[in-house]
């Protein structure tokens, strides 16, 4: 039998989160904390990597190392409800640990692909800023634009649809669960796309701030986790959208009045 039943998920005690998941989350936060305390966080910022004279592939490789740590720290906590359900459904498989790795591998592929595209897009933005004097003098438009996009997306129907699937992972698991590493990989890949649909705009804000910036990581992680798992997460979404749009308006007003500049752009 390849599917999992609702009765199977309800049977027994509350499933535990596998230790490897807790280790990944703890490792991501430990690396961010170490980078912050050692003063090395700026070296992992995508702007520093782009401007450090490294070849593009080398800068991308270093960025993805930091990106993986940030995704583990920020995205895995918000996916714990589905991970628990998957652990409960798959623990009687012949090789449950292999299935779990396949499941997490699907998530990792989604977020690594997004991180790669975001980094390459940022390279394009840097080159445009260098090539266009007007844009160089109005770099605040980029920061304000990222905040405005994130705020508007918080209020969108697409965000609502993706968030609904993430807040209620049981039906998705019941519909898509298959035994084996391949089935687990496709389950993680598919649900990872919904996770990306929820959070891509907030992660762009994190990218604009810089990977391994501890306070921004903590604030955005709290927002992502509460939106997906908090009792009033759906009510928080419009509030978060309004705050992000308000910050965007402040950036636009400051830039228009004072010509504010933002380092790294």
C-alpha cells in the first residue's frame, strides 16, 4: 500500500520531530550566531561576495553555504507540523531514515534553486546600478521596492492559498504520500513549493538585509513560524503586510527628501 490513511496519522501518541531536523535547525542558528559574534557576518553578505573579486561561481558557492544555514534556521521551524506527520506516516517503512532524507532533500532543492536565482538576480541589480548613474543615485528605490513587494504579497490571494496549505499539512500529506525515497522526495518537493509560495517575498527581504544578520533572521523567523502555525497566524498576515508597506513608504519618503543611500547596493 502506497498511501497513508487518516486513521494511521491519528493512531498513537503525538509524533516526535526526528533528531536530524532539530540538529539542522540548531546548526543553522549556531552558524548565524557564530558569524555575528565573530564579526564575520558581513563577509557572508551577498554584496560583499559579489564585490570581493571572486569568480561568479565561487561567490555563488559561498553564498549557498550561508543560504542553506539560513534556510535551515528559518524555514525548517515553520515546517515542523508536516515533518511530524511525515515521521509518523513513514516510521514503519523499510528504510524510514532514507525516506526522511529524501523528503528533506525535496525541500532543499526548492530553496537552493530559489537562492541561486535570487543571487544571480542580485548580481544583475548590482551591474545595473554600476551601469546606470540615475539608478546609482536612487538606490533607495531598490530597498523600498523589495519592502513594497513583500508587503503587497502578504495581502495577496496567492499568499493566502499557499499559507492555507502550509497551515493544514494533513490533507496534503494524505493526498500525496507515497512510500520510498522517491515518493518522499516528491512530497518534500511539492510541499516545498507551497512553502516557497508563502515565504519567497520575506526571504527577499532577508536577502536584501544579508544572510546571517541575526536580528532580522529572528524577527522574520518568528513571523514565518507564527503565520504558519500560530493560532492567529492568518490574522497576523495583513498586519505584517501593512507594516512592510509602511516601511517601504518611509524608505521612499526618506530617499526622495534626503537622497538616502544604502550600503552594498
